[in-house]
């Protein structure tokens, strides 16, 4: 039996477009000799469809699409995920299509309800196993989280007399290190049931989430036989052959699927590719064609621009530098050099005159003072207004350049450098920003991001001789505190016991807790860590709790 795993880029709500892709890929799999072609979780409607699932007509269209696929792909067994409405409720389902009709439906049993997942809000759990025979092979079906609960799955499959291959369709979003978790889970599952596992994962960007694909076949010994490409559409094929008195043998079909050499086993390259795909899909699926970025000559905006060019092409990226009297000639020059290196459209719009006019107006207010943070932040708000005005006039999407370290502690100006439609680096700590910038230059074998940008001490340049370290600890200390407090939920006392300085721990935790109101008003951004701000970490805006006050 030849199995094809067809990971493709769905668009949420584009049932017609997704259906056409499924039909096309099914025909390709058939031409490659596949007996069964497997598509990812919710491949008919895209994942996650969120409150579209509350619309009855949306669910009805899912069913009509599945029936349409069945009628148009009668010569191959098709396995596709869809949102199903029946007399018992709404289900995250898998349809097995044979001979032009729906022959079986498996309904996801384990519904994740943590982090970015809200499946219990929408779905009821399935309770029945589904197994079919193809060319004498026993095929059992699961959906995503089902195989992550091995003890439950063992009980669930207890009445099935024989399984040669478990097919798992998935929409597993990316974060750093996730691929190793998946490989371990699937390997344990294959060894436990002494059968092959065929795992088909989604690829593409959907709002904050990026799905990295990397579908795979695992043999009964737990070995990954072959794996599809990361962050790209791909079709992976393998033959499952019976051997007398032994478990069926799984063999990759080399002619149809080349080894994935697109990504080394490196977290920085993983993150870079995730950011590129996330930007490309967010922009295009939101029906924008161009983006605009405020280029300060600093590392965050430089990296954002480089990612945007990789995602969309240089002709679709516009850079604008907006210096005030506090910007140094070096950073102004670096913004121009970066734009030249990237070959993007570039404009210089100095804001000194505008700042003077704003300041003159505000002096009518009692106690307005140029020597305050409010005056510094006014510069950022002027720049935000300019970028949003250009977006409004020309239809460009503004890419925000703030990183996770700044977003965490509120070291960003609300309605200023937080203004925009998409925050590319929202989940990327500052220390990783430097690694990514160096990776960009290595990837292109030339100096795309000027070395002077990478080496310069970070500064907002909102007053003379300003440095980020005037307000914050060094970023290596800051990021360790943030990683512990935000991503690992450690208390202040635990962080101090870990060797972090007590004064800095208390300072940073206070800043994180005070700035939830800013984060709630910031644009969405790409998730690359296990706990990103937004859907992963949902804190009340008004919140008086501290771990030390009880």
C-alpha cells in the first residue's frame, strides 16, 4: 500500500480554494501510484477557524465540500479534515472518502484546551474508533492530540484486533523545539503499538500561528523513515509492504520525495523561516500587497525589513526613516545603507519641524516640559502617525518593529512604535534578535544588515546620548528574567534563587505586570516560543496580584 502525505497551505474560511487544492493534490498522488492520500487536520476549512464554527452555514459548507471532493476523487482513498455538524453537535472530524462517497468519519476524541487551543469551546469529543482495510492493511485513524495521550490511546484502541498503520492528521503550530517533541511522541506511539505511523501536519501562517509541516513516516521500531520539508508545501510518499509473520515494512519512495535539506537542525534558522512564512501569509491572506516599515537604523527595524524582503520581495517593501534632532548621523546613514542593501523603496521624512510644532502647541498646557518622557514619546507618536497615514493613503500594511523584551516591560510607546498592523518580532527576545541579524548576513553571504547596526549599543534615540541600559538591565540579564517569569511562570523568589539579581528581578516583574494594558492594544505577531503574549498568556489588565503579597 502506498501512502501519500500532502501537507499544504490552507486559508481559514477559503473552503472553495482549499477544496480545489485537495482535488489537485489527490490527482497528483494518484499519478504517483498512491492508494491513499492524507491531508492535514481541518484541511477543508483551515485551522483554527475559531468562531466561524458558530455559524451553521459555515459547517454546512464544510460538509458540502467534503461530498464534492469525494465525487471528484473516486480512484483514490482521500483522508481530509473538516468541521462537522450533526445531530449530536459540532466535531473536529476526519472523512475517509472512497469510491466517490464518504465511507467513514472519525471524530477527534482528545480536545486540547490550553495555550492557543480552544477546542472545547467549539467541539464535542468523539467516542468511536475508525479502522479500514486497504490492500490487506489495517489502517486506524487519529487526529493530532489523540496520539499525544498514549495511555488513553492504548485503552481507546484496546478492542481493535490489528493495526498496521496509524494515520494522524494534525494542525500542530510551530514553536522552537516542537519538532523534537513530535518525533518523540510519534516514535513512542509506533513502538507501543508495533505499527507504522503516518503523520500529516499543516503548513502556513494563520494570524499569530505558523504551522511548519514536517509531516513524517515512522516505522514500528520508532525510527523516522522520512520527513517532509519544513515551512513549505510538500508531498511525502512511502510504501507499506507486508512481510510474512512480521510487522509490515515501511519504505520511503525516494523518487517522489527528496530529503529535507532546507533547514539545518538549528533554532535560529527555524525561527527565521517561521518569521518569513508568518509575514508572507499574514500579508497575502489579509489582501495586502505591500508593507511599510519605519527604519531607525537600529537592529529591530533592520531585521524586520530583511525578513519582509525575504517574505514578499524587495519591490513590495517600503522603508521610511524619520529622524529628529536626536538621531545620530550614523543611524541615519545605516538606515539608508540597509535600504540600499535590500534594494527597497526608501524615503527620508525628518520630523524636527513637526516635533517643534507639536511642542509649541502643547506648551499651552500647564507644566508641559521638553525634558520629560512625554516629550520623548511624542517623537514616536509622530512617527506612528506618519506611517499610519502612508498606510491609509497607499494601502500598505505597517509592520511594527518592537521585540518581545520591549513588549514585555512596556519599553515601547503606545500609539507610537506600537502602531501598525503586524508585529513581526513580537515573540522574539532581544538576545535572539542579534542572532537572527547575524544569520541574515550568513544566509546571504554578504553584509545585508550593516555590522555597525549589530555592534551599536541599542538606543531609542529620543534624547541625547540615550541608551536602553539607562532604563533596563543588559539584555542578557533582562531576557533571562523574562524567560523565567513569562515563559516558565517562575516567581520572583525562584528567579532570585536561580542567581538573578534581586533588584533587577523585582524591577522587571513590576514592569511586566504594569504594562498588560499596552500589550492588549498592540498588534498581533508571530508566535515562536511555547508561551507568547496573547493567546498563550492571557493576563487580566487590572491585576493587583504578586507572588509575594499573600
